[in-house]
């Protein structure tokens, strides 16, 4: 994508994989951007240049197995590991903006970071509140049996040490009262249910909520972009 060609691109090795990290602007507070499933850092082409014009540095990543990053398999947890490493290597990060699974991965990463490394504020777009929600959606999509889902739960426990029910993004959000948050979700989102952001807002102390109508899952409409920029600038945003 043409906009990505304007970035300073470097590859950072995280957990044995080369991860593409894009950097625009080299002065001012850092804004870290995390895209969603089957996307890449280019999805921020409407937001990133406006942030740079406003005096911010922008750092964006391609998630594992997405864009220019290496990997054959993707999970929210692997993405969270990458984002946690980016916090540690490129920080301090002032603000994060994440879409869909990128938002969930950011929440998980922030919840497992030292409070000293957490950003000042976060914008989470159309995300979900539990890993169980994603697994249930996948089960319905492929028509998986209960036996297969139990086997998957067993596998996740063997690999990570915890069952699927442990991975509650909302529970992590409860720990983030020190991060000022704005969550945005379209009421008629066909990819991630609106109630998922309602659960996140209820869990996140002091979080603000912008509800849209007709902007879909992508949330790239000019009204959304302007609201995000107002929030990052510290201007009032209606709940």
C-alpha cells in the first residue's frame, strides 16, 4: 500500500518471528496502532497522517501472520505478546488505538504490563470481551461439535496453562483504571456483537462509550476519525 511506503519500516524479532513495525514522525508522544483480523497496518491510512500532523509519533505493527510479519498461525495471545514487546522496546507509549482483535490484544497486553509501562489513554474500536466469544463464533461458522470444542479447550490449556474461560478481556479491563479509555462500537455491527463493548465499558473504570449507527465493523467513517482525534488531543468526548 502506498501509505505504508512512507513509513520508516523495521523488522523486530519477537518470539522467533520477524514482526513488521512502521514508524511515522520522530517527535512528540507515541501513538501505537493495532489492526484487526485479516488486515494490516495500512488500515490506519486515514488516522496516522492526521496524528503526525498533530505532533504525535505513530508506531503501527503488522500482527503475526499478517501483512509483512512472519508467522503461519495467529491468536490474540500471540498478538498481545507482540504488542507487549513493542511497549517495552519503543515506549513510553502515550496512547493506543486498536480495532477488533487488535483492541482485545492491546487490553490483554496492557493488563499484563507493569503499570509504569501502560499508556495514558486508549481507544478500542469494535472489540470483544472474552476469548470464549471468538471460539463460539468459530464453532458456529464451521459447525464444530461439542467434542471438538472440548478438545480445543484441552489443547489451549496444554499450550497456555489455562482454559478458554480464563481469557476474559473484560477482566483485564477492570485493572486499567489508570488508563483513560474511549470505546467505540456500531450498534448494528455484524462481525462483533455490540454487547461485547457494553461488557468492556462496564468493566473498565471510567471508560467512555461512543455508540454509532450504520458505520459497520470497520468504523472508518469521518465522524469516528474526528472523535478519535479529539480524544487523543484531550478534548471532551460525549459518553
